[in-house]
């Protein structure tokens, strides 16, 4: 357990994926990192290695999980003694207990995965090129679909819908670890993290369209024992 006053919350949007590079709407499509994305995650690992990570949270999607695993590789002081272990969902009927083990329980950095941290569902837009879509329906409409708070892209989730799952998850599952003084890494997605940042930074709806997150750049919040943010650094 760390000094309570120094609990860090590290948020990171996954590194570049092959569809980020192709400028395609990804949403829930499970696209891996490309070589640029893996490099970004390695650079992020260097930037955060001073923080001994106690627990991680990530989405169900490969690009966020890969980023988590790479980010932990430089956390060497901790990893020498502790292994990162992806924790699977015991409540899922398809889980057969194959990831159970008896020893080393105190020696792990648990990585919890949840669909609540998945990217915003982009519905009918998934797979389409963003620039081509803007030519077809107009730049303004595509910007609304991508950046407004309450507009839903066709068949998909608005940021408001996404926030309705990410913020309760943050409050119930993540915040208690921070209040207890743990350093927490959350690797997720452009929009699932935008919704959490909107909550943490108390942003107005009108400020949300201007909030952009680069791939692979850690944002480090310092959180006090009451769960309040006392500092924010962007490690560009
Ligand atoms: O799902 C996607 O395509 C990206 O992760 C985020 O896309 P956006 O910047 O268009 O919201």
C-alpha cells in the first residue's frame, strides 16, 4: 500500500491500432495495435515506470489489453516481485475456472477487464473510413457523431450512453482502490476515457467536443484519500 496522499490514477488511451492508422471507425471491433501503437505503449511504459502500479483496469478489447501489458513491462521494481495477471470474469457463464491458481496470490498485479470500459459503440459506422464518410454525409454531421455529448451515431452509442456505463464502473470498481492509496492504471479508449475525464475534470457538456486524447499518452492524476483530484499531469 502506498502513502494515501500519493495515489496515482494513470489513464491511457491505447496505442495506435491498424484501424486508427487507416482512419476507420473502430468502436467495438477488436483491432490490434500496429507497430506504431506498440512503440507508443513502450514509450508510455518508460514515462510511468516511476509509479509502482498496484492494480490495472482495462476493456475487453485487444488494443487496450496489449497497451496494459506493454505499459507494465517497465514497471520493473514491482514486476520483479509481482506478476501482472489478467483476471477473467468468474460471473460469466462461459468461464470454467481455467485461470485459477493457488500460489503467489499476494505477488500479482491484477488486471481487471470489463466491457464497461470498452470504446463507445460506433454502430453502423464501424469499419467505415472517417474522411470518406465526411465527404458522403458532410463534415459537420460526422463531427457531431464523433464529438457531441448526446448525439448518437447511427445504430451506436452517444458519449452520454458511454458515460452511463463508464462512470458508475469508475465509481464502484476503481475509485475505492484510489481512496485506499493504490496506484491504478486504466487503459481504455478515446471515448470511454473522454467520458471518465469529463467526470473527473468536471467538464461542461459544451467543453466535451474540444477534448481530444492522443494514443499512448499517459495522463496522471493524483488522488487524495477522499477520492478528490489534487493534481493532473499529461506525460506527452
Ligand atoms: O472507435 C474509434 O474509431 C476510435 O477509437 C475513436 O474514434 P473517434 O476519434 O472517431 O471518436
